[in-house]
C-alpha cells in the first residue's frame, strides 16, 4: 500500500505533473526553455496577485526566506519579526544569523498576532523591515497579512511575507496588501514537487536590495534580477522541476485560482467540523484557523502513534506530527494542493476508525456527517 | 527534431532516470525516504573516493561552492584561489563577496596552473584555504589536483576542489589527494537532471566549519551535518531529483566507475583527434585537456553561428559557446555522462557536414576516421 500524503508538503501532485518531470532535458540557455520560464514567471504573478517581478530559485522554501533576508538586511539593521510558530521563528533566526537586530513580536503558538502589539513594535523602532509568516504551518494559524501590510506601509517598512503554505490555497494579495517580498514554495498549494521556491519583489524592495551590502552569492537576489532581464536564471535551474511547475500552474488556472482557494477553504472547514464531531480539539481558534493545514490536539489518553502510526500502517495515510514545542502534543492534517472532497472524506473516515481503535469516545460516522454537511452546502 | 545535448550540462539522462522522476512523492521525513538518502550518500562516497561525510544540497553546483566558502571562511581571512576560467573565477568572486582576502593565482584561460606559482603563493601567505576548479568547464582544461593537494597538505591549508565537471568522468581521488571539501553537481558526469549539488567534507574541514562565524542559513553546512546524523536533510529536499540521483548512481556502478572514467577519456581523445583532423585547433594543450568537455577555437573565417547555429538547426545538436572573454572565440563539446561512442561519432559526423557547409577546408570523413582509430583501439 503506497502512502497517501496528507502532510503540509510535499503534497500529492497530479499524474500529469509527475509525467512532465520525465520529459527529456533541455539546455537551460535555449529559447525554448526561456519561453517556459517566461510563462512560469507570468503565471506566478497571477498566483501572487502582483505586478511585481517574480523569481524562481532552485531550493526549498527556506532558501527563498534566506534570500529575502540576506538581500535586504545588513548587519546591525533592525527587523521586526512576528513569530508564533516554527516558521515565524525561522525568519527571526535567519535575520539573527545575518547579525540583524531582531525585535520579536512574540505570539503564543496556536494564536494569532495582536495588531496592537505589531503597531506598538513598529512605532517604537527604526526597523527596516517586518516579517510575517502568513500561514504558520506548524500551528495551523492564519495571520492577518492585510492589516499588518497597512502598518508596514504607513511606517515605510519593507513587508516580507512567507506565504509558503498559503499562496494558492488562501487569499493572498501581494499588491493590495503592500507586500514587498512574497515567498512561496513549490510543494504546497501549487502541487508541484519540492525543490523550487518563488518570490515576488516590489520596486521598493529592489531599491533596498540594490543598496544593500549582501554577501551571499547563490541567494543574492541582485543576480536573479540581472538574469530576469535576460529571460534566464543566474545559475543552472532544476529544469525538470520547472517543467513540473509549468504544468502545475496551468492546472491551477484550469481550476481557476478563486475556485481553488474556495475548495481549500471548504476542505479546511469540513476537516474542522469533522474533527470536532470526533471529539477532538483544534489547536487554534476557528476564526484564525488555516485553509491549508489543520492542527489538532492529541487527546490526553492517546499517543501520537495511536493516531499517526495507525493511520500510516493500517490506512497508508501520512499525517504530520507537532514540531518543536508542540511535538507529541498535536497532529496536523495537510489539505492543500489537489486534494478532492472525496479524498478528504476517505482520509477522515480512516481517522474515525483509527480513533475508535484507540477507544477514543465519539460517535462513529459523526465526523463524516459533519464534513458532508459542509461540503454538501456548495 | 528534438535537440540532443552535447553541452557541458545539463546532459542527456537515461530513460530510466527520467522515469524515476515520475515516481509518486514520498514524505521526506519517512523511513523509506531515509533509506534512499543513505544509499545516495554511500554511493556518493564511492564516487568521490572518500571516507568523509557526503552531503546533498538542493541547488545548482554554485550553491555548493557558496556553501563551502561561506561555511569555512570568515571576513578578512585569506584564501588562495586558482583561477584561469569562469568557474575558477567564480570561487574567487564568492570568497570576495564574503569579504575574504583573495590571493589569486592567475592562469591564462586555456592553460593549466603552474605548480611553482601555487607553491610560491602558499609559502608567502597566511591563507586558510586554497580553491581549485579541477576541470575548468569554460576552457576544457584539467588541473593537477593531486599536486596541489600535496602543497595544501604540507602547509596545512584546507583544500576546496570544485569537481563539478570532473567527478564521475575523470579520475578524482578525494582522500588520496587530501581534498577537504570536494564539490560536484548532478547534471554533469553523473547524468542526473540539474538541481542537486554534492559535497564531501573532511574532519579537518568540519573542525573549521564548526568554528567559523558563518552567517548563511540555507547554505550553512553545520545544519547539514546535524541533519546527517539523523539521516535527513535540514530543509525539504527535491524528492523527485533524489529518486533520479539514486537511479543514476546505480547506473554509474553498473557500468563501473573505472569503466566510466575510461569511456570519458576515450570520448575526449576521439573528439580531439577528430577535430584536429577537421583542421580545427584545440584551445588547451592536449596534455592538459579535459576528459569531459573539449574547447575548440572557431576558425577565423567562420562564425559561432556557422558552427553552433547550423548544428542546432540542421542536426538538432546543441553545443556550447564560449563564456566571458572566450565568447565567440571558441565552441565547446560536452561529452560527459552517458554519451556512447556511436552517439559521439554521429555528432562528429554532423560537425563535419556543418564545417563543409561553411566551406571550411578539411577532408570530409577525416575526422571520423581519426575518432574511429582511437575508439577502435579499445
């Protein structure tokens, strides 16, 4: 039995995307490859909802986070980092590793950031930029990028947003929300294999980048800009993954970006209603819960293995565990990319059987009924 | 007509490798994926001929060059960089971008480095490391890594070697040659799609790395070491490319590494004899010419398009041009990876026709005869 991925990346990709990987390699400096790159950049602009430049890096999502920080921030400069989860903290860690002065707006893991606290931090600082993890994959919390964007704009700060697990699955309006650098990865809502990261960069950010004393080479965004003007990438890209991206983006627009976001939102709501009916508790409050990953507390009498182990061994379904301080305390269901309602319902049914096996107290079928009542409303 | 790649990367990969890319994605933190990673690391040790740790980075060859420099060298420290081509200069550029003091041992493009000059540079320096591009892809010159390794060892310098276009196609003995950090890429002699880079790191290098004040995050080798101990990678790897690498490395050992190196050497010699018989001039002296890429001067009466343009348009064969100061002056034939003798001969025949069309003076069939006489000796 092959494992079916319900983790927050890598996600299952379509068979068309898998087969596109198997196309013969092309020279990466040829006109034919240029055309594919240009189409990818343009489709990424639509995904990010931006007129800004879009860039493709061969690397993980973290490579793009690193590139953004390293290209904008110099030693001793102040950055405000909104944390509250593993990936929010990662942006702060990256900034610290480049010897920036990091002012952290701390958020309890599982909660959303207080806009007042952000405003207060910004008002009393000389920060150059503010970083936000739009959808915190480790806690399943969605932050309000729009409101924070307004503050960033008002105070003239660069707004750097990690949209790795939200772009393509959640509303994400780069230009409307004044996002100077938006970041996402291939292996999440865009349903492409891992290994590519994408950024959009505003003119305001380019000005900062051109002036910044960046030491990095591979992740120096200046080089990507220079190559962009020549319709190429500064370093040999992962050609096969670009084929896959090209196919996956076409599939995104075949479904329609808004339809895709709506589907993610229904998948998320159905999942939440189902797990509540299974007598499980969500980690975040529902009003800030993510469209793409649901974080659920492991009931006191159950272990991580009772849930994730049994799901994997008996149902061939891979769920994610908690990370860092949440390890063993929560499990996470990724419902991003191409997941259909039927696939979600099948996974949720397996979860019911798994919980029953562990003698968890709830009404068998209740979770599915709750999920169906959400999906049935469409 | 699909283009057949005779460029120095990306190269043609086997159909088995292409199809392995199309396998369904796995969770990158699963036991099953760990096993694939471990086998890849072990096969890479054999390819590098080392007992040192081997690492896999999702990125281009340059990402590994960057990681090596950034992880070993701090601001103000001295590095000796042997240049003499685009990639030798790139290592120096990377070191400079991290504000190292770079002492360049300059080499005329197309020539090999003088060992005396290296010894002189090392003797009069306080350098922490010496960098070498083993096979300079831009000029088709192979440098003597063994001799330089002896000097590095004698003076206690870290020896960092870019083997991107030599490992797997040329003799490369990491441990015997005292190479502390060896670097290679997926898309050259290992006949894997682009997007992965590999390093081997000696204990001596690890000591330096652990002590170094590295600012980088994604390309900080410390993180790769920490993850290696847990049989994983620090950041989500390009899972599909790892499948391809796994398959490609198995194919390397099915052929036999020594057989593969011998094949490359025959391909190179046959190419050189053929182009000489076609009344063309090699850029490097033959005794320092590369096993994997042959750099040939464009005859005064011919243009780059007369050769590469016609080869591409009429024969579907992609050759490489000159880079930087050699642009328009040379063309390059990549004969690395899985190229067979028959494929090489077909390409060389097309080159004869192309040259004849441009009214270049030589005896039609003479190049093929010369190449056959080399291949026939096996």
